[in-house]
């Protein structure tokens, strides 16, 4: 286990890692491309995923839909090589800077999971808000790469 959380001063100003996992044993992780600074994805880690990520220098996450740790890019080949991991002031959120080369971080095939933009302004009908695609080109075809594996998106 990581250092036990004992007092605010140690958590906020100390130099020992003492992450705060939520009631489900998870901590949110925002992942960015180290070269472009683009947000690639937002995921979660449990204790095991964080430990594996630190030890291997490759991103591991907790899949909430599959209920298992997954090595990001193991299937697609687009491994996230960790450049730096930062933790916020109260140690309950992680920011990870990674190298994906010319690869992708999105299971839909785009470089980033944040490939659509929501328009701002007056809303006429909340059921008809049209998003704009910012990333128009997929980096891979998910049907070929994942060959029938279940889609992680829950409806």
C-alpha cells in the first residue's frame, strides 16, 4: 500500500505519495500527449493499476465496465509510454503525461477521446444539440483492431 493518509500538512505539502482512492477504490486520471499537450483521455486507476503504471512506465487503467486492470494499448498496439505522473494538491486526482507516438488513445479510433466539441450559446432544444467533430481522421479501424471484442461504451 501507499503511505497512509494521516494529516493535511503531509498530504498537501509532504513528499510521500498518499493517494486518496474513492469508495470504489478508484482515482481519476487525466492523460495528455506530452508533445501537443492535448487531452487524450480521462480514466481511472485502482491501487494495482497505479502501481503497475509507476513500475512499468506504461499506462494501466481500471476498466469500470470490464472490472479489470488493462494495459492501455496492449490490443491496439498504441501503448502509452509515461513521461510524467503528477498528483493534485490533496492527492485525489492524477495527471499523466504520455507519449503515444503517432498512435491513438481512443477505442473509437481517434487520437484523443475528446474528438467532439459541444457548441456554446443559447439552447433551443436539448435533444438536438449538434456537436462538431474536431478530429476528422481516425488513426485505426476499431472493427479490425478489436475483432469482435465487446465495446466498452455502456448505453
